[in-house]
C-alpha cells in the first residue's frame, strides 16, 4: 500500500487475498488497486476465480442454516458492533473512499453516515413482525404464513458509492437471516469489499456468513450463476444488468436490479431561480456526476431559462477540479479512462449536432470540468444517453404538459426533481412523471435508509431496497396448516 494515511485495516492481513473462510489466497491471482487522481498503486487484492465462488457459495449455504436460526437479538448485536466499528475507523475509511473512488472528503463522509443509517435501520428490520395468522380451513385448525430468509444472497456492487451500496444490501440481508457473497467492483475492491469484510469481522459475524470475492465480469457471472445463490442484487448499468438478469434467470433466481437513469430536474416558471440552480448544480456536478441519481437534463421554463442558465454557469465556474485530497477541490477525476472518453464523446457529438458549450467541455486527462450545454435537441446523445459525468444539458419548455412529455421521453425512470413556488403544483407535476422517486424543491440525488429505493422502466426491474421493502426483497413466504382436534 502506497501513501495511505492509515494502517487500518492492516495490509498484512488482506493484501492479495479474498475473504472466504477468513483471509486466504485466491485461485484467480491478484489485482492492483490504482488511485485515479495520481495513478499510484494503493493496494493489491485477490481475484476470485469461478472455483473460489463455488467454494464460497457452498460454505455460505451451510452457514445459512445456523444464521437463519439465530435469535434476532444475536443478529442485531452483530449489526450494532459493525456500526461501532464503522464509527471507530471512519477516518481511515474516508481516506480509502477519497483515494480509491476519487470523491472529495465530503463524499466519503456522506457514504459513512448513510451506511451508518442503513445499519441502524436494519437493526429495527431484524425484529419486525413477519407473519400472519390466517383463517383456518376447518374449525379448530391452524393456518399460519410467515416470511423466512432466502438463503444465500449474491451482491454485485458498483464503484461509485462502494461502501454505502455494499452496506445498503448487506445490512438488511444479514438482519433477516441470509448469508452473502459480495463481489465488489474491480475499481473499488477495498472500499466496497475489504473494509466491509473487516467491519463485520470486528463485529463477530460468524464464519461463513459473509464472503468477499473481488473480480471482474467473470467473477460476477459466477456469483449470479452459482446454484447456492437464491437471489442476486445488482447495482450498475442497464447493459450489465441485462446480462446479470439472463444469467440469474437460468437458475430461476430472484433478481433485484438498481440500474441507471436519465433524470430530469424540472423548473417551473414560478420557481425560485437561485434555489433551483443550486439544486441543479449539486444534482449534476456532485461527485463528478457519477451517480445513477444525478440530473441528466435541466428542463427550465422559457421565461426563466436565461436566468437559470446564468446561475448554473456561475456555480459551475466556482467549482475547482483536481486531486480530491487537496483542500478546496470540489470535483475529483473521472474514475477511469473509459468513462472519461465516453463523456467526451457524448459532449463532442452533441456539439457537432448543434449544441453549444457555455462553460467547461474539455477534459484534462481524467479531469473533466463542470459543463453546461444549451441548444440540445432530442437527437443528441446529451439528451438520450446517461452521461455519468458533470455535464448539464439545459432544455427550455413552454408548458407543464411539454415539460412532462420531455421528462418522460426516455426508457429510464429512476428519479426526478420539480421546482415551483407552489408545492401542490409541483406535486401534481411530479405525479405525472414516470419515475420511481421524485423530490419537490430539492436535488434529484437523494437516498434514505427507510425509503424504498428503485426505478421504473430500464432503471430497474421493479425491485426496491430500503425501508420495509427490504423485508419483501430478502425473505419469502412459507405457509403451514395443522388440523384441529379430532
């Protein structure tokens, strides 16, 4: 490990290894972890082969019997101790998130606090009522229905909020009695895998309940296909989500997909322009726009579009781009060359089609400045594609009906925001948007542990994680009857 500001977790324990029945060497070799801002090697992790996944799946299935039978109070104690460990090591964890995922420290703090909220909420989930007493079929008989754990849950984790998204699935899955195979993204295997394993190891999670299996597409497909895995939870692009669904579908597994979005921030003519522009800047430029809930379209009433655009440009020009560890930097680098090239292609093709760059628009290596576009039409990739970068296309409209029609002109349906001086009016417009989530006079990018997170269209498959929706996702019904006295 080079230059990391802490020795937690001790690299001697996990360097070049996977977590499956303790820390051990993998059959898939090792992989270096690179810091995007500097190109430095931060660490080396093991890569799980298909054989490693098969071994982990079999072990998790055996562990599932005892973990499902454990008292809710035992599972709650593990979650509480994991929460304490997360607080204790928060400085080291933030450092890893900043250096590995290229987010500024505030992004690291957000992930940590949101992960703590997920663990806290899961504590309550572990003891929720899970059954019903049904009317018996015969006098004196018994008819009961209750929810039982699925068994082994496979989690394929993304790179953009690696700690949070791992804990968001792990906490409710474990609380409800499931065991887990966690495959972190190869770009962030420490923040999204090693740290999670160490937190639950410190919390006393029984052996075999959690397995952390870093790797790429081959490892992910092995997790989705493993016969011991009853459910696969995937967060990532729609393209990869389709592959995961096909592979898991062969085994008739339950699949929870949280995919991308082409999210609109709608500004009606009675909105507070300054507040809306600030929300728009946060929604698009926060963490370099590398979030499924980022605003990918700014739909602004024609009467306000000039003032809104000027304010948005003003925000963009105050944001400093650079190494996220440097004080005063607001945007770090794009996570990879592949994604930076994609953002560049979307902007360049849109400009070639007639769009205009009002600020930004030219990258320096992996560093892409906050960018504002106008004159964007529906044929341009800036309108149709999920950009996943700090690019704000501003599109005018003349009526509520036109705003709704433009916002719904996409196969995605994840989230949206509506700004208006009248909350009832904004709520009425929000109700006409085809999205799984919508926020009034706020940012598009919101998350809460007690809320059912997920989208419509190709932003998901109807699954939701968060709140009591997690009870539905990570358990299944069992029905039992017994006759009455003879």
